[in-house]
């Protein structure tokens, strides 16, 4: 390991480990903090990180894929977690090399995990009683012989709707907790997109009718299957429809559709769209709506707040399936949310 003392004087004085590492995992230069933190052991794990095993490249190789692209990755090294950031490519050596910054985020990750575990436990404890309340309300409302005056019937129906909304919020928080902890995974099962859309629309048809919004679904008969999670993709579409319902006025229209993107005769992707004739989204907010805790500046027409996680979770679900999400909107005209999902790619 070559320290080359004095070559990069500013980096030498920093307390954060910094090193220049070539694509074979050898250290071309390192500051004193890197030497003190990792010592001679660095050669072993860096060599492993530079290798390809069973077709999978080590994490170090990711920093060499695109010379112009900066990259950051969290890696477990000798019992600690380090966030490794590429500073730049270095051309001073015979072998392609990169300057890397190693930040110890062990305590941060432990705190995040503790918070995630606590959230998951609280959400789990809330779901049980709420499920019992929902079951009781559904049972009472389903009894034809039950003598309820119109006021009590309306109050029970409203309580049922609010309990469903609360369960939706709880499910969002649970999904978010899994995403943050890295335990969010999608199943590998055939998904009939046509059936998925039908279930999503049916689940919100009564809500749309109550709010006097037309909710329609249209798709071809030849929509192919994809591989993934029926439950999570259905919930993603429900989230989009529910979001449209918040901002679509009475007599407005929400349409849910699907079409095939082909390359020649081969179906490459399925495009699912949820389009509404609602309030639209400001151009300055379009790129932020997929971020966690970000909500449109428009006030919901239906009342009731949310977690600000619905669209963020939609994005995570779609990307976990190898797909992508986009949005187009014009204020006062409406919004179109687009999910593009690959046909043959497994999650």
C-alpha cells in the first residue's frame, strides 16, 4: 500500500478515510485516516470487492462502469457499515483508478433500523384491533333484518369508510417501514394485468359513485402476463386511483387503461395509465410527487389527509419490478400517471 505522503495535502488532513483504488482492488494512495481505520486488512476486502463471482461483479466494479457518473453505495466492512462515495476518476496511474470517500454510517443505520422496527411493531399492533372494528361494522351493515334508522345507518357507513381509510394509511406505513429497512421484496408469480386492473377499479367503484365521479377501465384482450406481485401491483394501481379521486370534482372522469409496447411482434412492456380530469399538478411540483412525504400543493376535494407516502410506495413497487413511473399534468385539465412494466423481466 502506497501512502505517497504529501501528494494530496488537503485530503491528508481530513479525518474521513479517503483512498485512490484501481479496478483490481489495489490501493494507489490513501490518507492517514484510511490507514488508521483499515490498515493492512484493506487489501483483502478490496480484492474481493473487485472480483466477479458467478457472473455478479463486486461492488467496487460499479465505480468503473461510467467514468462520468458519480456513485454511492453502503457496504459492510469488518463489522461496520460505510457509505462509499466516488469523488472522481483519477488518471495519474497506469491502471484505471477512482478516488473514494468512506463514511462510517454504522450508528446511523442502527438508529434507522431501530426506528423501522419500532414503527413496524406499532403498525402491527394497530392492524389487529382495526381489523376487528372493520369486521364488526361490515357484519352489522350486512344484516338485512337489522333495524337501523337512516341516521344510524349513515353513521355506521361513514365509520366503515373511515376505518378503511385508516387501514390504508397503516398499510402504507408498513410498506414504507419495509422499504426503509431493506426487507421490501416482490413475489415471483404470474400477474394477469387485466384482472389486476379490474380488481383495483372494483375496490374503489363504490367510493367513486358516492363522490359522483365516473371511474372507467379499458384494455385490450391480449394483454400478456408479467412476473411479480399481484398484491403489490394491485395496491399500486389502487393508490393511483385513490389519489385521483382526491382531486377530481363531481361529474369528473377517471380512466384506467393498459396497452402493450412492442418491438416488432414481441411484447416488451405493459403500460398502465390512470388519467383524471381533476385539478392537475403545478409544473414545479411534478418531479417531487414521487418523493416520500411530498404532497401536491392542491387541497383535496374530499377532505382527509394522508401520509405523503402513497406515490412514493408506488414508485418503489414499480421499480422493484424493473419498471418506471412518469407523470404528465396540466393545471385545471387533469393528470395522467403512467406505470411501465417489463413483460418478461423477473423482479
